[in-house]
C-alpha cells in the first residue's frame, strides 16, 4: 500500500492508502479526537467501523460531507478533515459530485462478505444461482480482515466465481417487504484525487432478490462504569486490531475488562504487539477455552469476578489509571494503564431484520439478541444467527453497580452524552418501555442510532429492575426486547437519494408551444403544476402591479391575448359519450347542441366540487372537455375509473389531447375587430356566432376551431389550433394587433379578470369541502337526472347551516389588498375562555381591480350568502381591517360585455 | 346510474398478456398486471377495497349512503383491492393483498371471477430461536 498524506485539524498526517483515518491518527498518537457534544469531555476512537460513536469528523475537502466517523473514512492524498463536537454543519458549497442509481434482480443477495456470507455464497453458487454479495468494507473477509489474515484459497474462488458479483464499500441501508433491499455503494471517495471525474461518488442500488442471506456480523459491546468515556478506553477488538493490523504502537500498558473469551484473544494480540497487558479482569467466575489457556501461558495475569469500576485521567484528559472492583467483596484497587480494552460481549447487527418487523430473540447463552429467521427466501447467518464459534462463553453482564455520583459519568450513549443517571431519571419519571426511554433520554438517537448504546440501555434497564447475573430473577432483556430500527442503517447524503434528479431534472418542466415567444417578450413565469406559465409581461421599469393594471385595462377596454394552452383537454368519443358526461357533470350535456359549449362542474360521490371547465360538443358522439390546468391528469383518471370499474358497458373513449391543441384566448371589446382581419371563413358577428358557440375555419390556411368562451367576462374568442401552428397564429395576431394596442397578459391578470366576475378556481376558492350550492352555483345542479355526487346533496351535513359559502369582500380601505388566506371574524369578536377568537371564514383570492378602482376579494364565509352587506373584521398582523361582504360578481353582473 | 357489474359479458374478449397468478413466493413489491405482466408497485395507484359496486343511490337511507361513502373493509390479512396501472396500460385491476405481510396475491380483471383468497403463510415461520 502506498503512503499518502492528509490533514486533520490543519495538521499533516501520514497514512497508508485506503486505511481508516482513525488508524492513521492513532498511529500518530492522537488519542483525543474531539470533545463531546453536551459535557465537553475529551473523546477518542473506540470502535472499528460504523458503530463508532465518538470520532466524528467533517471533511473540508471534496464534498465537505459532515458527521463521518473517522473509522470509516479511507485516507487519500490531499484529504482534509476537521474534528466535530457531534454537531455537523451542511457545507455551503453545492455538492458537485455525481450520484446515480441502478436496479438489480438476482437469485441470491448476500449481505456481508465475512466468513458466514462467503460460505453462504459458496452454497448458493453450487446450487447454480447468480449471487450478489455486498459488504461495507473495502475488501472481503469480515472478521479475518480485523485479524490481518488472508482470505483462504477456497474463499478466494468464491469471490472470483463467474456467477458472483461482489460489491465492496456497499452498505445495505434498508430491508423492505418481499426481499427488496436498498444499498449504497461508495465508489470514488477512496480513490481521492485519482478518481475518474465521470464516476458516481455514490451509487444507490435497488435490489430485488429471490433469496437473501443476512450475514452482517456483530459489533463488540462496551461496558458501563464510571468515566467510561476517556480517550484510551476502547473496544478490545478495535484496540487489538489497531495495534496488530495497523501498527498502532502508542499504548504501553493495557488493562482488559471482559465478559467473554474475546477479551483473552484481544489481550493476546495486544501482548504480541508489544503492549504490556497488566491483567485480564473477567466478570465471570471461571473461564475455559483455548484462548484462556493461551493468555495464561503467555503470562498475562487473570482475575475472575472482577471488573472495571472507574477510571482517572491525566492532565491531557486521556486515560491514566483504572479502578478495578472485586464483584464479590466490592473491594477496589487502582492500576495504571494508558489503554483500557473492553470486551462486553457481541451485539449482532439485527437492524436490517427489524426493518421488516422480524423480532430478534434474546439468547442468554449468547448474551445477545439473535435473529433465527430462516425460510426459503430470507435467512440469517453467522453471528446474527448465533454462530459465535466454539471458544466463547459470554456472561450477561453490562457493568458493576454504581452509586449516584458515579452514574453521572457512566455513559450509555457517548454521542448524546446520555448516562446511567439520565436513564434512572427516566425510570424515576415513570417510564418503563424501552421506546419511551429512548425518546426521554435521547439514547440511540444520534448519527450511530444506538449501534453500541442500544444494548447497553437494555442492560442498564435490566440492572435497575433487579436483573441478576444468573438470569434467575428480575427483568431480563428477553422481556424488554430490542429497539426497532428503521432505515437507513447508516446516514446517507440526500444527494445520493436525489441521484441525477436534481434541479431541472427533479421534475419534468412542461412548456407550451408559445413558450419561446413568452421568453423573448420578457415574461416573468410562474409554476402551475409542472407547467411554466407567463405570470405577467412587464415593460421596462414596470413593477408587477403596474404591468397587471396595464394588462387588465387592455383586456377590459381594448384587446389582449393570453396563452391558455395549459388547460387540460380531454377528447371524449363514443356512442355513449353524452350519457357518460351527464353522469359525470352536475349539469346536462346530452341536450347540448353540436357546435356549442357549456360550462360544467363535476363532483366526487361525496358531493364536493372536484373540477370544472368548459366542454364543447364537436359532433353527435364527440366532445372536447377542458379541465383546470392542474387537474387534467386527475380528471382523466376519474373518467377512466368510472368507465372501467362501474360502467364498462358504456362505449366511451377518453384521450388526453392537452399537448395536441394550443389555445389562444383573444380577449376584449376589440377582439372581434382584430379577429376579423385574420378569419374570413367564419361569420364572427354577435348574431351568427353567439357566446358559448364553437366554429371551425382557417387562419392563413391553417385549420382552427374558435369558441366564444370567456374566463374574463369580456367578449372573447378562444382559438384552438394544432400545437405546432400556435406560434404562427400568435405572431400573426401580434403583428396585426399592433394598431389595436394588442397586449399579452399572464396568469396574474387572468386571475384579476376572473375574480372580478366571481369565476372560481377549484382548489383556490374551494378547499375540498364545498358543494356547488356552497359556491352559489345551484343553477348548475340538474334536478332532472342522476349524476355523481347528487345523492350526497341530500345528506344533512351538506344542508346544515354554517357551511362556508363563496362571497365577495370589499375592504373599507379601497387600496388595501387583503393577503390571501387571511382569516375573517365578526366585528368586535371577543376571545373565548381559551383566549381564542373564532373565525367566520377566510379570504381565498384577493386583488386590486382597475375596473372598479379598488381592492376586492373572494372569500369563503360561514353562511356567507345570507350575510351580504355585513361588515366583518380581517385581522392582518397587528392591524384589523374592515370589509363588507358582497356578491361575488363585481363586474358586469348582467353579462352584457361577455355576450356582446 | 347503477353499476352494471352484471354486464361483464359486454366486455370484449381481448387477448391478454399471458400470465399465471403468482404464488406469494415470487412477488416482491411487484404487482402482476393482467395486461402487462409483473410490474413495479410504484407504477400503480391504490383504489381501495374491490367489489364494492356503486349502489342505486336513491334506494339507500342517509345512513346506508354514508356507509357506502365512507366505510370500507379493513381486515388484518388478505383483502381484495382495486389498483390502477397508471404508469403502464392505465387499466384498473383487482388484486389480493395481505395487509399484514404486504404479500401480493393473484390479480384479476374487474367483472371476472374472483380467485380464491390466498392462504397466508406465517411470516415468523421458522424464526423460533
């Protein structure tokens, strides 16, 4: 391995390519890596991988990712990081790295490339299956890597088998129902500057497997004792691995505290690495096995029924000496040590199994929760399934009894600085459920999600409830059960989940065929669903209100033009089309003559208004329905649902034609005059072509259908033309319209014009609780026929008083545009006994109207239709505005302009 | 306006995607669309309990109508549901699904004979320590 140099807290360190940063820092003698979040105590590395609760760093190179454990960062040349106090900061620079995702279907997915995973891979390969093997380490072998051992030749053959795909640095983050796994593969960080620029930093794998083998291994557990957080206190397996495999030579004298034979194995490795092991303090009464014999033969002092009670630090805050307690006599003594290696047993990684609701079961023999789940499709293997090897005999022991003072610095969750004291407080407050205790103490809620602290919490809770080490009395871990984990198993950048679907790729952008013209005309756009619609067309120096007033005046006094192409359009054909529309709309469509249009409202079966729009009868069996811009897909789905699931005998075919037909609305008293210049084959006169009629003809030889539909209340013509010809027609009108002062307008002006006429926008002036009656549209509800929602109008709650009804609202101050969404109260409303003032409605649409030279609004007001003329209050911030309830139609109530 | 569920014979006999009702062992958040075959669950929208025909609205009391509007079966276990393959063929289908284990059972077209309710295997089977 080549040597690299990296920086940590602005100091340069040497490391070996792809070794963990923690190893390089320890080798250089850096024991205190950070200070803890709440107690500001010095902290160092305690673990080997993702379980690490202490050694969090923030990268200051590359993506500047935060909250990464130094135990999982592979060092590269030029890597720079700094320490964190457990609180990260999002980088201020955008993440320029590439992220992607892929899908994979395999016969067998094996999670974990340790010995158990490799053995499972071998078995499945022999059965002729294609195998995907994923593992979060940089190479296969699992535990063997921590021992510095080569993969056996038989296992090398498995890894290189043609039917096996092996993904290193790939962590399963979620196990979902029906054998669906999401995993993240870190592909480029370990290559540092030499990573190809086109390589994705992280690839998200969506894997579906016929069979899954869970072989994630286990984390070693710490013990709970006073001052168990000092730098120099490590998990024994981590300490031995750093000394043995990574050449960390900074420890002189070690004390090992253990509850199983792993402590002996690690003591031996430390001994071989040149550390003087002062003694092994074993909580068990006796121990046997090859590792015990070997430690004994090496001359390491062993003492049973003893464990660590407390520690003390030197001036730097790192470990200085250890207080050992005899568990039978409770006598204590101190011994100097710069390393305290802890072996508190193993905690198999049950996280993934619990994601799909599997309940791990407590095994007293293993002193651990295990997953014995095994069926044809999902199986646990290795340590997760209880395969701990022969040379092990753990005791269920989590630490010595502590007095209240000791408990204040006996840490359960190092990242959260949560102690036994906190746990006792939670229990004292009456909490007994582990999930409640987690939330009260915040144990297990940090970035490591309790990988080391979860089991300690359970253990400490058992001790508090009189659990004895022989397991014969008190509350046992079996009764408490594990915490349930949720994905993701490790923290992942949101950028990885977003993948390439960022910025303009995050959601499709829909534009009309006139979009480029709008851009060139300097339109300011607004998003309406996925559509980009011109909001207004400012002239140089114009504010939005100036532009909107100018556009409104042009539409009411001259001629103006708007791109209405985003309206949803559904082509409805078939012999039963008219019958079908009668059932869908509240009003009658079968009586609509060919060549005419009708406004319709549709309700859901509960009688609530769902969408509205104008439908034109193009032929006996042919209609063109328009829907709201945002409702197009919903409405089409609604029509299909009824046709397919209730009325399959109706011969009706619905086709979305939204993007086949462009709609140009030519609006204003002079619109007929202008249109006459381009249309010669349709009689545009009031008598020959009345309101709500549709005609076909040509403009410059291009077939068009023109309808007298008006969403502004003015004389208006909607020109429908094939999508590709719209710009030609628009530019022709624009050229010829110059002498008329033709003005382009956007959605803001459209809103002002429609609101002046009391025309609703479903979803803005309704909130999903209004019937047509509430919207003052009883005229649109047919009494002669059945339709969807009709029965519900008879329901008492829809006929009750107090329902919100659509009304107009005129602010007392004519220039004061009330903010939309503002609440309305009765005048001089008094707070009730709870100090709350009841509202009587709210403002749904609010604008300044140039036509009536004042501000106005539409509002939903309780029983509003009966309260016309009432003065109400509208609290806005600290002010209380006054306004008068009025009819919702404020301009041309007699429709003289519209029908002219 | 009553449902015409009895007029199933009016549905054209179209050539359907050759599919076999899947056993629970093979479904993985896949839904067997009768028209398109096995497709990802994300291509479908849920449409509540299947087999609730639109009643004659005027034959029902207010209470009965409210029940039709708002009350649906919510069993712990297998439920016949309606789904629509919105990102595929756009067709509605019915489907057995287990609300506890989320297993997907056989799918069938509206107005066709409902397959038998699948037998639910015990999810914790074999998980005894």
